[in-house]
C-alpha cells in the first residue's frame, strides 16, 4: 500500500449497503464533516455552473460545469454502487475534472437502486447523452466532441452507454473514461476472489451492490458490460484500475478485450492504491490520478 494512503486506512469507515437509504445519509454526513482540503472543489471563478433538468420519463437532474472556452463535453456519472451519491456529493470531483480537462462536465443525477433498479439509471444516462447532442449548439460545444465517463458504478454506466449507443446507432461518442469500473456481476476474477477485506470496498460489498441493482433480473451486457461478447466499434477508452481493488482484474480484462477488438485503449494500473483512494487528496498518487483523468480527457477531445 502507498504509505501516504496507508496512514488513512484506520480512519476509513466500512461501507454497509444493507440499508442503502441509511448509507446515503452517512455518505452525506461524511462529505460534510471531512476536512475542507479533502473536499473543496477547485477554483470555479472562470467556470459556469448550472443545475438543469433534462426532459425524459422521468426528467433527469444534471449539473453542468463549463470552463471558459470549452468546446467539448463529457457526460459524467458518479460512483456509489448505483445506490449512493448525487449531484452534491459529486460536485468536487465534477469541478476538478472540468478544470483539469477544459471540457464541459454534465454530471448526471441518475435514479438509484434499489428503488429504481436496472435499467433505470442507464435510461437516464441515455436521455442525457441524447439531450447533450441535441443541444450542443445551446451548450456551446461540438456534438462530435462528446465523451462518457464515470467512477466505479458510474464507469459501468459509461461503458454500458457506449455499448447501447453503438448497437442503436445513437449520437456519436468520442471517448469513454472508465475509472475503476465495476463491469462483471459474476465476480470470478482473481482480485474478486481474493480481496475480501480491502479498504472501503471488498468482495461482499460489491455482491450487495449487484443485488440492489439487478434484483431478480439476470445481467445483460448493458448491466454488466464484461458480459458483452463483441467489443468492436466502441469509442477509444482510458481505463484506470487500483492495485488493491476487487474490481482491478475485470477492469484490466475489459481493457485488453477492447484492444483485441481493435479499440484504442490507454490502461493505467495505479500501484499502492485501493478503490476510491483518490479521494484522499493529500496523497501524491491521488493528485497524479486526478491529473491523468483530466489529461486523458483533454487529449481525447482536442478536436
């Protein structure tokens, strides 16, 4: 473990997803109580931030972050196992990505499980993608420079949206930014079988996440993108994984399969890190992780 991260591990709360509603409240309390240096967003003085509603069934709340001069955009999904997180808890991350990349960030407040199981969240993301493309001129962006991305379950939604758009011939996606994605409900990889006591997230919390998301449904590739048999024709990707994360191997496997299908991929496996550890901003490795996300997006959307 990276020594700067290791020092924080005794103070990290264990995630209990037995009661997702209660867990949401604890996450909000944790975000509010954390030191300001760990949660504060970057300077947004030169950034237009607006909370909007995307017409859909039901309507989808989004928050847009538009840096001065932005010509491109990323539809961004927060993590939280499809059950936790919202526009407010994601605000610091969304603002950092916008500042680091120069792209407009469209942060999506998708419906959460178990109240709204799959495919509700993916339907919300699809609606926001279509809205972003249709309103590109109003947003001041190039409709050919739109990416999808997210962290953890948000990255799963981004990967699933890329598959759905390819299959339905929807609006073009320029790039997919997949940070520590959860992709496979089967949990059969080495890291899934062996990381049973890792910080913040382990094999058992991930199993609970899938139960809440799917309910009694069987997983399809649009729910668990690792189940897709054909990955050809998908957008170029940046895939980042954490060394001590049950999700590590499925992220790496997906990146390799994308490459074998002819998709251009940048894969970054971060040594000494664990799932979500980049939230510990005082660690040098966390600062590099966030900078790399922004730099990868900037390169991909350079036009």
